[in-house]
C-alpha cells in the first residue's frame, strides 16, 4: 500500500485511538454501533446483561473489543464498568448510554401500572443518568470527552409509544441539554440520537417484527427506505467523531422527517396518497 493510500485508509477510521463504552451493546442498535466503532478504530467495551451475546460479539471482533456484565440500573455496576475501562485503557473518550427497554407496543394510561413506569425509568432514564455521571467523573479531569444517549423520536412527536416509554425518553432529552450546559466548560460534548421505529429485539413485542417493520416504514415520511439499526449507529458515529467537535446539546433525529411533517393538508389536496 502506498503512503497516500495508507494515509487515506487511516483517515477514514474516524475513531482511531479512542476508547468507547457502549451500554446495551450486545444486541440491536448497540451491537451495530459496537461493530461500526470497532471498524473505525475505537477500542470498545460492551456493557450489557446479555452475557452470551455480548461475549460472542467480543470474541468475533477481536482484541479491541471486550465485554463487561453491567446492569445499568445498578450504580455499583456502572461505577465498576467505568473503573475497569480506565484500568484497561487508561482513558474514556466516548460513553454511549444506549441500553433501553420497552414495556409494550401501545396502551392506555388507565391500564398502566406503577411497576411498568418504575421498570422503564430504572433502565432507560436512571441507567442513562448513572452512565453519564460516572463518565463525567473520569472525563472532567481529562478535560475532554463525548457522552451520547439513545433517546427516541417519541420525545419529539406524540403518539408513537406508551406513556412510560415516552416519559423515559423525554427525560433523556432533558438530561442531554442540561449536561451539555454543565460539561461544556470541560470540553465534554453531550448529544443524543433519536430514532424512529427500528427493528431491534424490542420490536419482537409486536408479534411479527418483520411485518411491524414494514408497517412502520409505510407510515414513515421517507419512502423507499426502511430504517435499520445500522443507520442509527452511523448517526452515533458522527456525533462521537471529531467531525462533530463543536456539536453539543443536539437531539439528532433519525426519523426521515417524520416528526416535522404533518401530511394532512397535502394528503387532502391529493398531492400524496
């Protein structure tokens, strides 16, 4: 390989030399992001409660990827995750708080239990809060870092999810903005990615995930395209990379324009079907 080609290949590895933690990294959006970050030169720590899946990905991707069992709702687990990463790699550049769960596809507040709400908040919101807290603990002395979250398009437009799920994701959106305000003085960027419906393990609740994926795509605004976990991973890669070095406090919607388009009038005029 020529020096020019070698330099070009190196420059395309957008996370070269960076250390990243990805929670919920054993499946879905997290697993896609682990692979993409690794391909782009990062040393990646997978954090998840799905031990077999997480270890299998680590074994497949090689020495730059490792797996640590972590329940994000448990602060001791989160603290250990960050401390182990620092002991192994000496720094933490990217903390991607992606772990999340859903309760059910849809439902009324009238048949929602407090235990439903507590369960989603403990993983989706509290887990993200704790991940950010302990990432900041080591990033502030470094005077640099990137904290990412997976929020949801349901935090930008109503009616896409249950109330419990929406509450947990709205909380992440608020946390993103508040942390960006606090941590900017330490050159720490804080952003979130908000996908439209994407086929992951959570879509299994819909009964037939393949049919649900097609249905949600048909309901979407951007036709001829089905949102995949890889698309969300690419958005996270951009925000984690130096290409986004002056971007903080952003909610990056990966929804094909769904949340900003009201098709009612143009449909009534017959301009779309």
